[in-house]
DNA sequence: TCGACGGTTGGTACTCAGTATCGTAACTAT
DNA sequence: ATAGTTACGATACTGAGTACCAACCGTCGA
């Protein structure tokens, strides 16, 4: 089993960071424990923080691929599956993901770095959703809200899994996205509007009231979301 | 008017960053141009990035105060006003805010730092909203969605103002929050549900269909959001 | 007027992350 | 076998950030 230098560096970094703290650990120590030179460390990782972070490039690429193949009908499915790809990646990491979570919880430098990484996913989602919604009312704003909501739903589930609060993260992601996604479908309805009349009411009056209640926003008529 | 060393350092930093780039500017240059020593720079700012960033501590404090005084009835008002406080701060900064925006757009280090700062506002909002919603269905998730949505709405407006795309940012913030906030009021309604019957329909059948359409989520009956 | 004192400053020295460069060993293809 | 490629180690350098110390400047009380 020829462990690569890269793998040994990652392992050494996790051990030292957890053992003696992030700030108290120098890159030279990590390299030394991995049995390699300091140069090699910086050849594999851009900086001290990146050692313990996932390979976001590859993951972002896969997410981008999934989002790019979203026809007009399957946009919501694309978002759900894209979020699922990311979640599956972390689930597969298992103990590594949990160790990183512990580090990010205590080391500000790593936490900030991770926040910046999360923002890259938001940007990626946002770019695609913008092309879907920009022409609609409040489209640009809604695009940003939806993009961030997808990522928040994902992180909500991931965090609960990292803390051992759920055994079925995939199902929980589905439920969470159901809460987060309605803004994608149309301008938000502050509350469901139900009109019930028995025929004795003046039709025009009801229509006027409905129009007032709905304001300028268009709305779908019919019996619910089908 | 005796400009303080701190003010001179900030001015010098903006000038040098915009003139010759962030990376090409050393702290020693900034200090030198401000007519002060390098030590003094680090006495006033934690690092090279912080020179051009706003004083978030004070602003976070004011936002926290506003959120803390939110009765059960005025929660939405509290969120709107809290967002308004932040927006007003940036508007008052004027040219400085625009210069920072240019820098954050081009310098990754500053951009990441600012993202981390934004997250502090999200956290602050989130903490308060959690105490409001945690007991409701999907409360914890909705709290995080709402917190982030408020900040996104704010940033959406701020960015448009920074780019000179709006003359009435305060009004735009109101509109944007109207789009972003419905999730605060209750579990999301995927789409407005409208039932119209002329009395000839079987009432029980309609009721059954309504119940199906609404699923498990409760919903308010009545004529719109009044 | 004098001296003690707290706060701000400038200077020096140090650690360490990150960059650049060079020589070398191992592997590959022709 | 040779030329090209890739990964590695070593060295030297820049610059951010920290620690420490000495000088200066105001104020207050004696």
C-alpha cells in the first residue's frame, strides 16, 4: 500500500492540528511527520488551511455538470440532485468530514476558509438560477435567495448528520429542500389565498377582492399545486 | 483638524491598494505614507485586510440591540429595521463603501474577509430568529433560511446601490424584504391555492380536495393576506 | 516646579507562511 | 541508451504578524 505523499501530509496535518492545535503547528512539523520536505507540502496544497479542506474543485465541477443539464421542466430536480451530490460526497468522507467539522468549529482561520468555500457553491447555483429566473418578477433577487436556500438546506442537513442527529440524511435533505425551494416556483405568496363562495355572492365583487388581495403579483388559479 | 494616525492609515491604504494593487502594497509602505511606524499600523488594525473594512463590531452591536427589543408582534418590523440600520451605515459611508466594493471585487483576500463578515450578521440574525421559530414546524431550518434571506435582500439592494443602479435604496430594501420574508410567517405555501365554486359542487368533495392539496401543512383560510 | 504615571508611539528582533529557483532522482517513451 | 517529464528536496528570500523595549507626551498631585 504505497500511500502517497499527499495522503501522508493530510493525515499528519489532522493529527497535529487536533493534538496540539492549529496555530501551534508549523508546516515544517507537518512535512516532517509525513516524512517529506516542506517544499512538497506547498506543491500539493496552496496553504496551511487547505490541507484539511475537501477538494472543492472536483466537486464544484460535478455540481456544475448536473446544473448545466437542467431542462426547463427539471430545474427543481436538478437543484435537488446537485445538492445530493455534495451531501453524498461528505457522507462518503465519514470520519474525515467529522474531524474537519471539529476543526472548523474551533479554528477561526479554517472556519473562515470554509465559509468562503460555501460561498463558491452559492455562486455556482446562483449563476444557473439567474438564467432561469432573471426575466420573471423579482427574478434576480429570487435567484440569489433560492441559491442560498439550497445551500443552507444542504448545510442544515449536513450539520445535523455531523453531530449525529440523523440517520437518514438523504431523506432529511429532501424534506429540507421542500421547505427551502418554494420561492423557485413563483413569486412568494405571503399566505395561501382561499376563496369560497356559494354562488349568492356578487361575482364581480369577489373578483375585485381577489385582485386586491393578490396585489400586482400574478397568481395561479386552480386547486393547489396539483 | 488633527487627523488621527488611524484615519491617515486608512486613507493611505485605500490610495495604495487602488493605485498599485493590494498584493504589491506592503504594510510598511502604508505606514510610511501615513507618516507613522509599522508598529502603529498593527496597533490599530488586526491585519492588512482590516484597514479597508468597516467597523463591524459597532454595527453588529446596534443590530443586536434592535433585534433584542422585538416583541412577538413586531418581529418582522425588527428585522426590517435591523437591515435598515446596516444599509444606512453603508449609504452614509458613500465613496468609501464604493471604493471598498471595487477592492473586494478584485482582491480575493478582501473578498473572503468580507464574506466572513457577512456571515457574522447572518449568525446574529439567526440566533434571534431561532428563539422565535424553533418551536414551530421546521423552525430551526426556517430560522436559518430567514436569517440568510434578510441579509441577502440587504446585500442585493446594497450592491445595486454601489453600482449606481438605484436612487432609492431604502424603498428597494422594503420591496426586497417583502419578497424574502414570507418564510417567517409560516411554513411555506408552495403556491397560492384558490378555490372557486358556484354552490353546485359537492361541498365534501371540495373539502377533500382542498385537504389533499394542502397536504399535512396547516393553512389559513380567508381572503388573502388582508 | 518637579516627579510619578498611564497611554501612545517608533524601533528592533523574531517566527513562520508563502514564493522562487535550482539541482537531482525516478520514470517514460522513442 | 537518451532525451523529456515529473516529483522531490534544499536553499534563499519576502513580508505579515508578534513580542518587547525605550522614548515621548500629556496629566495629576505634591
